[in-house]
C-alpha cells in the first residue's frame, strides 16, 4: 500500500479541503448505490437539495468530482459539457462486474472486437454464465443480477470512458475483445513504390489501454481502420498511405508509416502523436520519442533537435554511421516546425514566434470563405477533405472559453506577453477550418506542443487568408 499512498498523495487536489456537505452527499450516494446499484438524476438532485450550499447548477461539477474519486460512475454531460436530461449514477462494483463479464464472456460473441448490443444484453442478464457455449466463467460478484433495462446504463458509461465505441445502434466495438494474434499484413514489407518511416515511443511500462484508446479515437475521427488486434491497428485512409501502430513489447509503442512520394506522412503522424500524448496525459504516463532509420538504428528526437540546431551530425548508436539530423527529422516535422523547436527539460517544445495578430469575428462569412480557400478545403487537424464550404466549423485553436490549466500556464503567459489576448482570442492566426467532430475532440486541448504547432501553421496561412478577405494587415500584437 505504501507506493500507492505515496502516489496518491502527490496527485492534484489530494489534500484539498472540501465542505462537509460534499462528504454528506458522498455518503448518501454510497449508501443508496450499495442497496440499489444506481441512483437516478432526480434522486441525486434531491440529495443535493438538502444542502443549501450545493445549487442545482453546481451539482454536475460535484458529480464529476465524485466520478474522479471512484464514488460512482456516470455519463452526465453531453459533448458541449451541458447536463444531460437523464442519467444514472452507477455503483462502481456493479459496473466493474458488468464490464469484466463482457470482456470475459464476450469472446464467444465478438468478431474482430465487434459485438452486437443484443449479445451484451444476453450476457449480462444470463445468471448462469458458465453455460455460455460450454465454457465456464466466474464473475467477480456473481450475486449481482442485471435487468434488461439496466444494460444501456452500463453501455453509455463504457462508451463515455473509452472502454468501447458505438459503431451503430446495434453494434459495439470493444478493443479488449480483439484477437490476440497479429494479422499477417502487420508483418509484411511495404508495397511496391511505398516508402516506410518508423517512430517509437519508449515507456517505463506500456499498458494496452494506450493502444485501445487510440483505436477508439481513430474510429471517432472516421479514419479508415483496416484491422485491429489486441495490441495494434492498421490505418489505410488512402491507397497511397498506410499506418501501422502496435505494441512492440511492454515498453515500446511503434508507429510505421508507408506512403508514396508526394503523399507525405507528416500530417497523419502529427495527429497520431498528439492523440497518443493526450492519452498518455490522461493515464499519467510519459514516453521518450525515437526516430528509427532503415538499419533499425534508434535516434532520440531530443538529440536530433539539438544536433539540427547547431548543424552537427549524429551517429548511429550501433553502427556509428553518420547521419544528417535535419534529414531524419524531415520525414516527421516540417522545416518551419523544426526551426521553432526547442528542448526544455528533455521534452520537445515549439515556442510561438512574435506574430502579428489580426482580429476577425468567428461568424464573419468572409473569414469562413477565406479559411476554406486558404487551406484548400482540408481540415488541418486530420488532413481530410471538408467536402464543401458549408460542412465545417471555424474553430479557435486556443479556446475562446479558456479555463486555467497548470500545464498551459507558461504558454498563456507567453501569448499574453506577445500581444495575444487569451481572454478574447478572436484572431485570424487563431482559427482553423475544421470538421465538427475534429473540433469536438480537440476541444479545450491542454497539450502545449499541439497548440504551438497549430499556431505556427495558422500564422503561416494567415497572410493568404487576409488577402482573400481583403483585410489590410493592421498589427494587433507585436
């Protein structure tokens, strides 16, 4: 227990003082959920109403706090962070028993990780799971009995917490139900005319939940997920590009990109890297980046950046072969990104340059049209077509409704010191034309590396957008 207590003691909010009313509500939730397994939204608000300091508008935020403590599980907000019309607070033991039942017994019904909703209902309501196709199963809490009406509560929370993905109304994708066998295609050499580049992320320990969450994020972004297995996936969004992401061992996540000349891997790689960094942050993990050459030599990206800065060469750790650091980086990062990169505390940072900022209202039709044309109808977040000028959103790269986050404190300070008003960031240099889904998934992003890279790109495209808008280049910052 000592390492667990030490780790918990260092987490944000561990020693935070809270009102006595919060503990009273927590005790009431735990008491009722142990007896009934879940509470309705109405019942939760009734409990909160007993304490004048907990107003209705604060109840969802308090519920999020209880979720983070493991007091209960719920899916109580929509994608815009508004309280849902109906939800349940689920007993953690009741929910966890159901999830493990699906994972343990679901292989009998699943195919490539996909399982019918009806099969999930059949499993959970089956009080004799050892009878499933002749196999024997033992549930962690066999005394719990599930009713058909309760299955949607379990599925909703599982989807919200990235344990599964809702393919359609009748089918779910559970990464944990994928085959343990790697497909032959994952071991094949690149096709004719395709070039391969490889990238690795090294962890102290790599849980398979990283790759599982990445599968779900790719599906949410509508990437063409060609194949999934327990420890990897293959993306094939075009005939000219294919991406293999897999756990090479318990410490290494490998990314292999195959592409034709003229179809660079840059855009999808930067998106993938950013998604993985976001997953790492959510799970409290950290990793070091390595570029892998054709001889399977690994080069620390940090050391490559340092070499590129001073114009020196790098040498293969095993072969001693001399390599051009900038050339190795060029398959993954654009030249303007490399120029701006810095290494701080052994991590990559792209400091923003002192751009000039130009005000523009988000709903300005001229801005919308100019962004669409400047970016040639492509969403910068996923590098996929926006289809036409009507089917996209003008997104603030730095969020218009920013909530103070420790990891962004230094970046916010830097922006504000260079003429960027973070309280009202309505600038051409802070807009991207984006798919609605990309906008939602990126919402309030807290990874400084991503914001820096996106701001670099937006600043490079701003002169073209301004020209198309017919807006004179009046400096709003420095």
